[in-house]
C-alpha cells in the first residue's frame, strides 16, 4: 500500500541521536505523541545492520504514537528501501550531499516516498532547486555551531535563513544546534520547520518539547 507524501508537517522535526535503542525508541515515540511531524533516524555512529533494526523499532513505535508522523532514515537509502518494502511505516530518506543522488533515490523508492536533501549555502540551495520536482524539502544549517555534526559550513544565523528562503523553491528545515527557544524567531524567517537533536535526546519529557515547538512555530509564523 503506497504511503502518502502529503501532508508533510515539518514544523517540529526530530533527529535521533546517540543512545541505547530503548532510549531512542522512547524519545521518538514520546516526541511523536506530542505532535512531531517528522522523526529522522540518524543516531550516528551506527552500523547499517543496527540502523535497520533500530529503524524497524522506531518506525513501529512512532506509528503507534501518532500515525501522522513521518519516519525517515538518514543517509542509508538501502535501509530505507528494505524497511519500506517490508511494509514498515517508514516514509522515505534524508540524503546528504555525498550520498546517493536524489534522482536515483526517487527511482528506487518510488513517487510516494519523502526525500529530503541537506544544503546550507546559497550555492547548494540553487542546486537543489533543479530537483524541486524530485525532492520534498531541504535541510539547511548549521544555525549555530553544533557538537553533534560538523558540516564544515559557516553558521547561518537568522539572516542566513531569510536569504535562503528567498531563493529556495523548496521548504527549508533549519538545523544545527537549534533549541526550542529559537523556534519563534526562526519561524519568522519563513522556514518550514526546525530540526533538533539534543533538545529531544536530552529532554526528560520529549512530548512536552514537541508541544512547545509546535506552539512556538505557529506563533512565530503568525507574528
């Protein structure tokens, strides 16, 4: 049964980080219950085998908590394809600039899959625009320097996002040490959502974080 690509709610975008499978599943499930629109399973460093096992557990837990939440696999197109073909509630993949080309990903996953692409500079956003009919959104960062991933790109800050939104043909998700208290201001730049790792992985109550992020994003986008 094909998985619908719409609607895609990017406002509260959860990226899983390092931790035990039990911890990661709990965080993802609670975040989804609180209204997270997307859960991306990253959790580096992790082997392909471990990611496959984790993906099955997280996707199942997220779907039970909130059937509207979309679950994506980070980088590993093969893992995403296997889980989707097994009938797991995995909806697509998020790819980096050095991963399998988005055209090949679309060819493999089919028309209903969600495909995201990492960017972070005007040059990369312009390049992504050429694939606006193939990918669904772009991630852009870092917002500020982050300890979880060194992209090698300079921090964007609020003004950087405003510039990228102006030139992008695709929805933009801000990432890179984004904290819940940043969401209101980021929503005012025109981005479609905010992705967070540590804000969820280190939270005592991930559900409350999701609820707060959604509320702050709505308020900021309407301000």
